[in-house]
C-alpha cells in the first residue's frame, strides 16, 4: 500500500498440453486433473478438492514459510535469473555495460570469504558518525543520510503522485520508525504475537552487543529502545484505519510542518537525503509525527543513538557476515515459521532484484518473453475490458450518471504488458566486485536520487513499479493503469500455446486481468477518476448501495477462521475480495465468448466450466505454515489462498452448476446470502 498500488499475487497455469478436443493420452500430465483430491467433494471444500492431491504430495520445504504455485513459478524464475548472472560473469563485458554491472554485483554478493572477514566493520564509518552526534537534531540529519543509503528509521516517506492532482509528484510522510511488521505486534496478546515479541527483544539485545556494548549496558539500552518503539507504535494507526485516502491525506507547507515538529529539522533531513525543492508535504498521520517530535525531545540521546545503530545494522544484516545475518534470520523465523535461510545464490538474486531488477530485466525479456506472448495477453485484456463494459451497462443498482463515469474510466484504463517500452537509465550506478554492502547502499542511493528527481516534474507515464521478471501484477489508481510483468505469465517448462482456454481464462483472465481491472472501481479505486485524481465521481445513493453490497462480502469473510481463533479481517481485505469476485465473473464472461466454451467439449472428463473454476483454484494452489498464516492475517490486505478460492465461488451460480453442488453441501449458500456487486 506504500505507493497505493494494488499488488496482487495472482498466478498462472503450469500444465500439460491439452487440445480442445477430448481426453489426452496421459491425464496425469494434466495438472487440473492430477492435482485434485477426489475423496473431497467440491461442494464441501472446493479448494482442497481442486488442490488437495498436490498439497499432500508436496510438503513445505524447510527453508520456506509456504509452498504453492507461486513458488513453482518463482523457482523457474530463479533458475532463469541465475543463468543470466552466470552468463554475464563468463562474458566479462566492458565496464559500464548492463552485463558487466550484473557480473560485478554477482561476484561481490557471492564472495563469502571476503564478506565474513570484514564483518560488521563494513558499517563502521556510519556507526562512528552516529556515535559523534551531539544533539537530537544531529541524529535527525544522520537519519536522512542513512535513509538515502536504504536504512529506514524515525518515519516512512516516499515520493509519489499527489492524490488530488495526479499530474504532480509530491513528498509524502507516513507513520513508521518501528522495527516489527506493524503496530499490533507491540500490543496483541495471542501466543504467536508474544513469540515474535520475545524473538525481537532477543535480536535487539544481541545486536547491541554485536555493536560493542557491554552486557549490562546492552540489556538496559535494549529495554529502553523497545519502550521507545512501543510508544511510536501506540501513536500509529491500525491497518484498517490506513485505508481511508482522505483521512491519510493532510497537505501542508513544509514550514507549517516545521512549526508543528520543532525537534525534526526538516530542511536538514531533506538536504542530507538529497531531496531538493520540497516546499509542500502530505502528512499521512499527523498524530504520529507529533508523538515522534515529543519523543525526540524527551527520550535520552544515547537511546536514540542505539536505536539508529540498530536500524542500520538490521537493514543491512542480509549483506553482512553469516553470524550477523543469522541473528537477523532467527528473529524473522518467529514471523515466517521458516526453519532455515534460502541458499545464498537465491538471496543474492533477491537483493539484485531490489537493487537493479530492471537492469536484469533487459536481459531477461530478450531470452524469455517473445512478441507472441505479449500479443496474447494484450488481446486478453481487451476481451475482459469488454466483458466489464457489458456488466456495468447491465447493473441495476448503479445510476446512469455514475455508469457514464465508470465506462469512461474503463475505456481510458491503460495496460502495460510484459516489459516497459522505455528502460530506466542506470548508467550513474557504480557497482564494483568488491563490496556487497557498498553495492546495496549505492543502489539505494541511486533509487533515492531517482525518486527525488521526480519532484516538480511531470509524471512519467511509461514507468513500471515492478520488474519484468516479477511474478505479480498491479493496478495503479493514480495512473489508471494495469501492469502485468512478463513473470506473471511464466510457465515452468511449458510453452504458452500448451495452455487450453478454460485454464488460461481461469488463471490469467480472471485471477489477474479481471481482478486488477475491478480495482479501479472498488472501495479505494472508485475514489479516483479516469485521469487518476482523488475525486469522487459516484452519487451518494450509488455509494450507499455499493457499501451495502460490500458489507455482504465483509460479513462473509469475517466468518472464516483459518488458524487457531484468528479470523480473516473482512474489512481490511474487502478490496481484494471484491476484486476476486469481480475478476472471476469477468474472466467467466470473457471465457464464454471463446470457441472452446461454445463447443462445450470436456478434457480428461472435466467440462469446460469445471476447468475454468479448477483453473482459478490452481492459481491459488498453496499451503502455508501456521505462524506465517497468523502473520498474514494481521498484515496482508489479501485473504489467505484457500479463502480466495472458496470465498468467491459460492457467490457464482455457474460454480454450483459446474459441480452439481446442492443444498446440504458444506459450502452451499442460499441465494439470500450470495454477494453480488459487479
Ligand atoms: Zn488485488
């Protein structure tokens, strides 16, 4: 939500060759057929009926917090990225070339001998500067300098389009400063949260020791740093309270903010962070900044210094020696349930992705995303758009004036498929083969400067917020666009033409394209107009009708209890659940226009309609550790995978028809309880 884009881990099919004729010679190679658990009736638990066979046969690896279709695709993407890096090292291209940057990065990140020898001394110059701070104002200035190097502390910030004037880029401030995933971790009393808290306190203490504090000082300081973070958490808004774009939009002159927060010298912070020309700021949560200001004046400087050093160490731990990294990993284990770290080569690829993924992406699409694939999915967007147009026109609860705006917005929605038309220019980024942490800090500074450079300039309409090799997609309301990187279409070991239409429409058209498009019209997206401005275009009555219908889906999802006594947060996940229900309907409408559907031929005994719904379930084929599931229920605006399958289908008559689900089945919902929005 940081950039207010709706990123949605959607998925794609992996499958065997299936012609649209009849049964294949080898149904076991048809994943939709083979992954089922036929001992479970579709009407009792559709998710487990569709995916139970695969789940039984594919336990979660020790290094992962969950395992499913997304991981299979990501494994494939890892293999492809590794091949590109190794090829670049072999090439030994001229300095400054894309290939040489990749090669240098790879060599430095994989040089564990050097990394272990240097240890935390790699950060010593920064730590000395923190030690030398004389006043809280010095500390705030240093926080600005470290922010440019990628270390988060004190508060969150970013440069983005102004919600109320989509042509302008603005500086936004957000609550932050805490090191656990969100404010609830400091207060909730369920056993999983308590375990995370305990692990975090241990990690804090160990880190202060590692930074050279003696035992007694480290223990006392860790307690005080934790108390400081708890007070910041107390002043932070809850997840559901961050959804309202108006309440989290407080525009003011930087001079006025300065008056309200005298302990934060904004001019100095901005100068150190290399951000020029900031005269106006949008403050997300003013009460948080008031609390931070108070803390800067009242909390002793040594506590603040220890806090900042810890933030810096913690944010760089992944690029440091094994012992430092393992302390950080031990803490995150309590959050994710993962027993062991991923292998180093995968962690290095993850870092490379964040540092300069678009550099890698240029080499990736050359190898793996042909023009034919780009055309297939571009065309699919248009069939789904057409299906949505017809649905909006037919809505009985929406007024004609709101419909006119909606249709205009839909027609103007831009699509980006595969990879950018114009690549970012990384030539100023210096990557050496000698220091992993220095490369990561250089990349953080490149990104910070890149974003700062947008201030006061027109919005770049061609920019992508994800790299081409990303397995994900998003809708960005400020640009009214859907963006689908090449990675979302990647199929391990398979060619695109091997995917039958029912499957492709269940996966791509419904779970990705339809889902993303409806985000432009849901509880958040509908507050932006066709040009991307935060401007309401709904009548009061239509709003009330939409909210009434949304209440139905909130109630439906609140009923789910995925682990222990923890419920799905129906309110916080409503946008995603509405998008899932809408996406499924749009994908289905679009599928009904295809020859495959019209011919009505079964494949391996599965009808076209059954394959469409199984294709959707396949998109969410996933299992997850209970610790990670508990974490996700608190932090993720998406419902868990199982509920994303079983939640929407029960609202759709075609699903009942496809699988012959009748009253008495566990999932059966009477007409009166079925949710209908789009
Ligand atoms: Zn979404």
